[in-house]
């Protein structure tokens, strides 16, 4: 058995939740740990956003690669 130190407020909330659900403190903690361990898998499997997968127009992509929008001298170039 392991001991975990925590402040009183979270522990009190967990104890109340256990009573409300008719479960033991151990059951609530184990269920929460299992849920947390499953969470990273759900994040990894989440589809990426539209913006991450969008297709750029070929002209814009070529200008971007050429550095047209870098603004290196403080001004936007007027040519593409």
C-alpha cells in the first residue's frame, strides 16, 4: 500500500463523491486512475484540426517557400 500526501480540500471532495456514489474511497481513486491512464490514448487518437491538414494553393505555397512573407527588412515585399 502506498501513501499519497494531499491537501484536505481535494480529499474531502473525493470522500463526499464516494459517499454520493455509494463507493469506497479506494474505488473512486482506482476508477480515477484508470480513467487518467486511458486519457493519453484518446488524445493521441484525436484527429488533427482542419487548419493543420488544409491544402495550400500552389502559388501561395511557392511564395511562402521563397520567403515572400518573411518580412526580413521590416516591409512586406510587393512582389511574389
